[in-house]
C-alpha cells in the first residue's frame, strides 16, 4: 500500500460507500433527515439556517440563500444541526 497508496485506497471505496449508506439509512429510520434547501429560491430562516456569509447581489432580495456551505439536519422535526449558508445582500451605495 505504501508503494501505490492511492490505488490501494480506491479498492476500499465501495466498502466505505456501503457503510456510509447503511449509517444514513439507520439514521433516517431513527428520524434524522437533511434540511432541504433550494438555493436562489429559499429565504433564510434563522431556526433552520445559519448565515455565515453575505454576498452582494442586486438580482435577489436580501436573505435569499445562495449556497449551502454545510448541510443541516433535523431529528423528529427539531433542529439537530443548522445548515450553514451564504445569503444575498443588496449593494449599499456609499455617497
């Protein structure tokens, strides 16, 4: 494995993917689900989202989610981890 670590690691990817899928399926059975967000459509909701950055944008109103940086999760409709997102902000004219 030291001679070709990258090719050796690739051999194990299907097993890791299978383990990940099993973990996700078991978490879903227990009521954990991802907070679904549609970028450039959904508005920031401080209960479900944490705005980590504002991006100047004159095409969208303030607070529209532009990008999901880290996914958030719910447990039985309670926030387990808020989604971290970038949101739009109108340009401010400095005169």
